[in-house]
């Protein structure tokens, strides 16, 4: 049975084993007088074990993660669990209400400001509360992203690529998760949920998928299956992960704000290639044209590799990200 509680009293040690609860974390009072709250869905197993946290909706125009978190929670039987699942389906409530990547209240990107600030703006307070009360309490973090409304990204699972024990655990979980594309990152840029976990030596994964500004239920189900697979890998659930074949194993910097190819001109972007196409340095990726179709900018590959992210919305302004080309390694590596 699922019961409601106050997140401020949330404590895995005091929640009864074999129970499911919905907690609410009060973040801040809005100018309207309403309280901004985040829902946390907690299933605590009858037996002790590790805690996995799954986050959705860090960006407000990404819809697969929130649906997947709820799908997982609804299917869990805590009497059959050895450990705890904590899911926050909608992390960025103001951005979700507006259908935007960033918050309409303060304009901040929740995925760039961790650890946040308990006395800061709305988004900074969300980051602080998610970090302090949710991420810091887990043994494994999965942040479920998709590409939102402006770009297309290959369906992938991102992991920490390192020879360390934490890197091994991250790769093992990525392999078990079941997404077609693996993307390993030797470095982790600051400000993310995963960097917050990384600094606390908590292993992590994150997802991406095609997005488009609507709910893709097929990809949401892939996410839910993937989270369930990791719960099995960790021993929270019985059984073996439902492993799926991988089509690509990519490696590179996941800081798309820095590594993205950008346009020098505003206009209408027309791609010549697709996500997961292989390119060589100098290959034409696409063109930006003006109102009459006149050429304003050609986007060419700045390095050899695979296109992992590509602009989907043709409306572009000078400086907008167009694509990310990352490295590739053998699937057996």
C-alpha cells in the first residue's frame, strides 16, 4: 500500500521495510503563495540492501524520464525487494509547467548548477534539496534525460569511463541497462546531478534519447526496463538483467555545452546527415540558409567520429549548438 508523508521526515532507516510511500519535499514558497514541492516515490524492501535513486524531468521539456520513474515505482513489490528505490519523477516542476528546458522563474538550467543553494533562487533551491536529501543518500544514481525539443540524440546510456572500481561499476551497470548506445566519459563536468554524485564517490548513469517535445512511450519503457535491470544487477530485485545488444560504444567528453559544433549565423538549418553517422574532419554536416535559401553558414565536422547529437529544430540563432561528434571504440572494449 502506498501512503503519503512529509519528505522532511524522510529517513530510510525509519521507514518500515516492505512499504511504499510518497513523500513531498517542500522547496520554496512561490510569489503566488503556493509551495513548490517535489514528489519522491519510495519503495523500501523487506530486506536490507543498496539504495538506487532515479531522477526524471531535470529539464522541463523531457518527458520520458518522469513517465519511466512512475512506471518502475508502480511495478515494484517491496516485499520482494532487498534494498530501496527512490524516484523523483519531476525534478524541475516550474520548467515542466512551462514546457521549457530551463526554469521560467529564474532562467537557470537545473543540470548546470549543482550543488545549488538553500537560500538561492528557485532552481538553486531545487538543486540543493535534490542533492542534500536525495542524491547524497543513495548508493547508485540514474538520471533519466532525453533530448527535449531542439535536438535529437541517439538512444544512449552515459557512464563514467575509468579503470577505478567506481568506473567498473558504472560500466557494468551501463552494459546491463540495455540501451543501444554506450557513451563513456573519462571526465565529468561540474554542475550536474552526476557530478554531484561523482564528487561523493557514488556511481552513476544517465540516459538520452531522441526526444522531440512529446512523450515517446517506447523510449520511456526502455528507461523503465533499464532501471529495473540495474535494480537486479545491484541485488535489490531478484533475477538477471534483461540484457540487450549494443550497436555503438562511444567515448568522449559529455560536456555538450563546450564540445558542440555551433552556427556562426542565424537562419534555417538543413542537415545533410543523421544521428550516429560516422564523419571525418571536414565533412559537411549541414547548412544554415536565409529567407530566400541563400547560404549563410556551412557546418563541417571539426574532428573524426560519430554524430551523437544533432539539431532537430531548424530555427537557429548565431551561437546555437548544431551537433556533437564524439569518438568511438570497439564494442568489445
